[in-house]
């Protein structure tokens, strides 16, 4: 969905916060980068976006992740094999249609009933770190798939900075700030609403596992920031 990553600008509060020795970016950033890309693919509309990572037979990362997700690989494999028309019907029925809007909004702004300044805050993050959306996705910067891709983008910057001895700290601080303000605060509610509406929904199972990862990853990030 995005342009290619560009070098980030240093976060304004970096002087007051630092990453401790528990965060070995060379080990943790690549696996986390892949997981966020995978989840972004899964959350994207099958009508609008072509999966890049999730559709391939990737080897799931086992090192440097904040938690184990024993059911994820089987769910992703089921997603890959699922009939595309069936997948589209479920996605559309949950997230895109309805006389009063989607039954379960997959956009943060709609899910949280459009609080003032939320979309603007998201766009400021994107602009500050040089994350650009393709024109056809720019209308929904608060879509779950886009927010997850931004986290993938930040993890990529962290990994790249580690390899090239650049500024990894701003990307690390941005990850915990963005996760706190725009992911862990609503994705668990999204999963719960899907399961309440359609207990056997495939996307309910997937997003529940995604939510578990997001919470564990955020808690791990908290433990690496002094």
C-alpha cells in the first residue's frame, strides 16, 4: 500500500527516552517486521489490495518475537486456501456493507465514533516518518491494514538502521507511541465485536490472534524502553 521506506527523522522526545540492552534490534526487528506485514495483508480488503507476504509460503519467524502464536500458521494456511469469493463475502459483510454503515468498522475513526483529531494524529505520524500511501488508499489512513503496515514500516526502519548504524531510536519510540495510541486501544474490541456478531467468522479468529500479538508486542516494547 505504501511507498518504499525512507530514512526517518529523529523523534522529538528521544533525548528523554532510550532503549535498554534487552532490545537487540538485529534479532527482534526482522521477525516483528514480517509479522506486521503479514497481519497488514490479512486485514486488507480482498477487493482492493493484493496480499504480498501472506499469500507466499513464508517461513514464520521464531526468533525475537514477544510471544508464541501456535494457531497462527494454521489460520494463515486456511486463509490462503479459502475460496476468494467466500473470503470477499465475509469481509464485505462484516466490514464494508450495511444501511447504517459497516456492521463492524475496520477503520479506527469509525470504530471509535470519530473522535476529534484522531485521523489528523495518524496522518502526522505518517508524514513525520515519511510513510506515503498510494492514492487509492489515502482516503482511509485509519484502516487497520494501513496502521499495521505503518508498524511494519517502522520495524523495517529499525532493522535497516541497525544494519547500517543509523538512527534506530526514533523508529523504536514511534512504534510504542503509535501502538499505544492507535492499535492496542481498539483492535481487541474489534475482535470481540466480530465474534459477538458472527461467532464462527474466519476473520474473528484471525483478528483475535492478531490482537493477542499486538498486546504482547506492546508489553514487550514497554519493557525495552527506559
